[in-house]
C-alpha cells in the first residue's frame, strides 16, 4: 500500500513541487486536506530546527506520519544571509518582491554572487524523526528574470544553467532543485522501509 504523509506546509508552490518529484510513489496530504488551519511557527535559527518544529507540531495535531521542510537561500558574500530568515528577509510580511529588492541592494557592487539553496526535510515516521538535506549551488543574478516558480527564483541561476529558476519549467528546475535532492533522499528512505 502507498504511504500517506501529511506535508506540514501552507505553501501550495512547495506542495506542487514535491508532488511533481514524488509522482505517485507516496500520497501527499496537505494540512488543509488534513483539516488543519494554522500558521506553523518557525522560531528557530537553523533550518533543521524549524523543519523539526513544523513536523512535530503537525504530528502532535494529527497523530499521522508527516514531513515538513525548511529552505533557505544562503549567500556567501552576506555570511549566509538570508538563510533561515529567507521568507521574512525584508520583514514579517513574507513579500518576496521586497526580499529580492533587499537582497539585490545588499549585493550591489559585490562581485562574489555565489549562493546556495539548502532544504532540510524532517520526516516523522512511526513516531521517529529522520532528517534529509538537499543543496543547489549557483549565483545571484544582477536582475530578475522569468515569471515561473516563487521566492528568490527570478534571481537564482543554478550552477550549470544559463537561466534563472524562474525561467525554467518545473521539470527543468527539478534537474537542479535542492528540494528535489532532499525529496529524492526521502523517497529512497521510504522505499527501504
């Protein structure tokens, strides 16, 4: 029987991305589909701790196997910023245009534009927690390009590509995606259990 997991997120873009990677290997139930309507806190200063907080919160509420993820954009010249604060870089409003504007302003005149997206997945399966990580290295472009994706996708060009994530289809993005790499580890783990 196919494993069902509650995905502890309110971000439909992330649900779509992970469903595209997982296909029909396991059944993803959104927290809305599980009857939960809360904004899960992300109070910690590491991606690992935030991912863990989210999955433990949903597990407590549902008693079901579940997973969550936390993703951060880590920019070398900014000492790893925005990192764990990626979604709220320009303030609590979670406005990605403001976040991108702040990022580009902070990188103005800086030649080193190396960055990486890092995703950490926390899986709670049969009351035990497991962590998986995926990293995608690349560079921050000087200007926004493309309309696909979400978040920092218009300014992130992965290593080995000539276009930003926001200029790629979902399938093209998944060739590089940090989230896909973390989900691939999750899938391999579920396959072996």
